[in-house]
C-alpha cells in the first residue's frame, strides 16, 4: 500500500474511473484505516479528479443486527468527513501550486457512495450492481431498447443479468409495476438467488461454477404472474416478468428471441468492469 | 385455487442486514387451513362415501392429534438452532446470537399435517427436578417423536448417558415414542470421524439399554448440521415416520419416476423444505439438495412478484384483446408450475404445486427434454393422485367462486403484511 502511495502514485492513480474502498467494520485500528483511506483519496483527487468513490463497509454480519444501521451511519459519517477534508486540502494545494484544475468539481461530486456489505447476504450484489451500472457503456441505448421490448410484450419487468455474476446490468419496469411492487431490494435479491442457484447446479453437475449452468427457466404462477429467465446474448441472461396467460407467455418468448439481435452490441470486446477501476481497502476481498 | 406458492405472504427478507429484525412469529400461510380440519372433513367425507368403513387405522396412535416433536439434549447442543433454521428460516450463522432457552418453547406448525415442535431447555432435567414436577402425560402423551440432539464437537458421554436415562424413563409409560438421535454439528468433521462417532454413540446406547433389559426400543441415528441440508433430510425422515399411509405416496412417486424417466422425485412441504415422501430409488443427497434449492428459487420469485396486490384495473386490462378471455381461461394451470434446463446434459428439473402446502419436485435423466409434453401429462395425473391422497378435493364451485376467494385471500394478505 505504501508503495502505491509513494513511487507508483502517479501510475496507480491516473485514469482511475472508480475507486472501491473496503473497510472492515470490525477493524481493530479504525484510525489507521481512515488515515490510509485519506491518503488514497488524496492521491485520487490529485490524479483522477473525475473518479467515483464507492465505499464498502464490510463484514457487517459480525455486528449484531440491531446495531448495524447505527454503526454503519456513524462510520460513513466519519468517512465522508475525511473525504471532504482530503478534497479541501488537495483543492487548496492545487490553487496554490497550480496542479490539476479542480475548480469544476464540487464536494457533491466526490462524496463517496457507501454500502453496508457482507459476503453472507445479498448486500454485495446491491453494491456491485450500482458500481457496474455506473461503468456500462451505452447504458442509455440498452435502457431504451429494453423499454421498447417491455412495452411490445406488455411485460411487467425485464432484467438483464451479466452472465457469470448475475448482477443486474440494466432493467426496465412498467410504470404500474414500478409503483406497486413493494420489493425495492428485488434486483439484488434475485441476483443472489440466481447466483446461489448456479452454485447449487455446479455442485450437482460437477462442472465449474463459472461455466454456464442453466439455459431456460420458466415459472407460471397460476393466475398470478409468469416469468422466464433465458440466455440472451453471449454475456447476458434476460428475465421477463409477465402477467399470467399462456398465449402472452409464448408470444413474449418469441419476441425476446427476435429482440436478441438488437442487443448484439452487448457482446462487444470490452468487459465493462475490468476497465479503469481499482479495488482496494483495509480488508475483505470477495468473489461476487 | 388459492395456494401457498402462487399467493405467498411476503415473509420478511432474511438476507438483508438492513431489514428490521425478523419476527420470531411462525410463518403461517394466509390461506392456512388447519390440517386437522381437513383430516376431520376428509374422515367424514370418507365415511359417507364408504358407508361404515372408517379410514385405515394408522401405524401409531398419534395421527389423530397433532404429532409432537420434542427437541431434547444437553445445553448448547443446538436444539433451538435446529428449530429456528428448519421452521423459522433463520440463516444458520445467526444462530450464534440465540440465547439459552429458559423454558419450553412450543411452536405449532400448519402444514399438510399439523404438528408441534417443543424446544426444551437443556439446563433443566425434567425427570429429576428439585423445584418443579413436570406433568409427564402433558409432555409425552401425544408425542410423535423425541429428537435427542448430541453435540458431536463436544464431549458427548454425558449426553449419551442422559439419553439412556431418558429412554429408560419413557420405556415404562410411553413405549411407542420414536427415539431419533441427531448427532449434531458434524460440519467440519471428516467423513471417517463422523462415522466413528455414530458407531460409538450407537454402541454405547444399545449396550447400556440391553444391560437394563431394554431390547426393542426403536432408535434411529442421523448425522446433522444446520450449515447444510442434512438437518432437513433428518427432519424429513422423522416426519415421514409420522405420516399415515406413506407407502402409498411412495408408490405413486415411484411409478411416476418409471413412466417419466425421472431420476428422483420428492414431495416437499414448501414452507419447511422437509420432504414428506420420495420414490423408492436409492437415497441421493445431491438430488435432494438441488430439488430443495429449486423450491427456494420458486419461493423467492413468488414473493417478489406474486405476494402483492395488483391494481384494480389489472384484470380488466388483461382480459381485453388480443386475448379477450377470462384470465382463468387464459392460463394452462391454476397451480404453480415450473421447469428449468440444466446445461450439462440438457437435464430438466421440474416443480409442480400440489396444494397449498405441498409441491412435487423431480429431476430427470439426461437429455429427456424433448419428452416434456408427455412428462407434463403424467405429472398432471400424479398431482391429481396426490390431491386425492390428501383428499383436498377442489370442487367445481370453487372455480366459479374463484374470483371472490382470490380477492378475499388478497385482502387477508394485505391486512396480514
Ligand atoms: N465475517 C466476515 N468475514 C469476511 C467477510 N469478507 C471477508 N471475510 C474474511 O476476511 C478475511 C480476509 O479476507 P481477504 O479477502 O483475504 O482480505 P483482503 O482484503 O483481500 O486482504 P489483503 O489481501 O491482505 O489486503 C478472510 O478470512 C475472509 O473469510 C465478510 O463479509 N464477513
Ligand atoms: N458448528 C455448528 N454449530 C451449531 C450447529 N447448530 C447449532 N450450533 C451452535 O451451537 C450453539 C448453541 O445453540 P443453541 O441452539 O442455542 O443450543 P440449545 O441446545 O438450544 O441450548 P439450550 O437452549 O441452552 O438448551 C450456537 O452458537 C449455535 O450457533 C451446527 O450444526 N454446527
Ligand atoms: Mg435452546
């Protein structure tokens, strides 16, 4: 870490798109963690003023459930303050020494987005999905096309999952469903469900976890709703939620198959997450 | 028509650390119909149909009431953890925060069969208590099974001798009680070591009992852990012993497997993921695991998309062109049905709801995907057979009245959540 901050500083912290900083909530030396963090974000402000900061307050499972929210809020407040302090300092330095121009950047732009996470629940999916969402190129094109598809087949909701992580890359929800569905956490929840299911399959079939585990999933819940999840483009699965009805279901499947070609560009060469992001922190790495 | 799978209550999400602490209350389906009601109804119906012939007497004298499962064993052996994980869906790692039980915790469970689960405090000896005399009849009178939990990661000699003393007490007055020994917390133990412990515990119990002249006590042993499916499997086997006419259910599933080329078929209690019957092919943990996890997937999707009420105009809109038919006539089946294809060998896994508590889950041979239509027909037949078995017949009238009953259910749901 020290090395990054000294000799390799410019190298590591130039052209960063996203900084993901992981704090261990149970860390024995919070002051030291914060000190390191301040140094890191200072370097970031110095060399990549547009970078976004995501902070994961990690291993939350170790905290008693009733105390989690308060602990999280308290920690995030300190981190926010440290971030602003570091930012103010760099800005002052820049003004005095004529470094990178930070005049167009405000506090709001550097404010870290924080998530309480643990490898033992779905919280990491929510965090990573937000991060990925910020990184996907052509996001607005994807969103427009999903909306067109959704309206055409009268779906309630469409989700696009990345093939291996099952993170939600993009989504569209009909106006009514968006208003009525009370499960605000359903995207990370379903990521978690499908990812866990993939592990179950891999255990059963004896094939590697990251290889393709299933192709088609259909579920018709009587006169309530229907849903299918199917392989879509090379890198994605699509989930379509529909009102009940056999004919509606079959028509939607056909239309989704046709719409596949609209989304071919999703299979472009660049994997979105790998570009210009750095994961660093005091402890706790994971394979989401 | 109203079913637990397609119309689930939104039980609180348990994976999210931000959500409010889950209530300890029992999960009860909104459409809960107590099974002894059903049993009663069915018995009456059956009696009308068969004239004087009463329903088949059951193997044990217990089936009439609510079979009771007693969880007993030493302090911290894991009794409360087991009951919380299996019956309250507590994530296993959160059992670390459970407090030691101070008095008997009684849960009753509404399912295809109503049963009670009593979680005993390990710190109290009910047979030899200086402060309090327990009413033995009240405890053991209606018992189905006594589950004795032994911590395999701890020194278990005392647990074994306590269990022996308990069996000796019960032999006199309640000889029909099933004794089920859970050798528990075997996660992290090697397979060899597990089997060694199981052998050792078995021998110690049998030797001592035969020294005391007890030869025919029915005792079964299971290796369990809350961190994997073993605890659900063990509970499944215990519950199966309490189900009247289990053989018929098994025969039904066996014949389904033969006609449809299923590798394995299970009848699940959806709420607990206990399987109450399977076909006669050899036991296979891997199949149970994948089928049980499939139930989880379906439950999650049902909660997220099926547990809330759509707006009033929803139905009217759906019954317009291009599909101008009643919604009931647009769907192929009013019970939940699902299937998925596993990639490795184009192997399908299917789930079919049987009634508000039960679902049939089966995993098929490799490459039987193209036979799906035929399979669906056969599954339909078996689901019918199962429904008849549980004698929860759905007369035509409910179909006509369906709209009202669904609305009713939904209102209940809205009020309940
Ligand atoms: N309880 C709990 N433990 C976790 C969680 N995430 C990671 N751990 C544990 O934390 C320990 C350290 O995890 P690593 O992933 O090696 O941490 P790291 O940040 O990569 O560490 P360095 O490589 O030294 O920087 C391991 O024992 C993990 O099992 C979590 O969410 N909850
Ligand atoms: N490793 C492991 N630990 C378990 C398992 N089941 C329970 N435990 C742990 O055992 C401890 C005691 O569990 P309890 O369920 O409170 O034990 P109890 O038998 O109800 O104890 P009393 O109420 O005092 O009689 C908890 O810390 C659990 O996390 C298991 O399968 N494996
Ligand atoms: Mg207890």
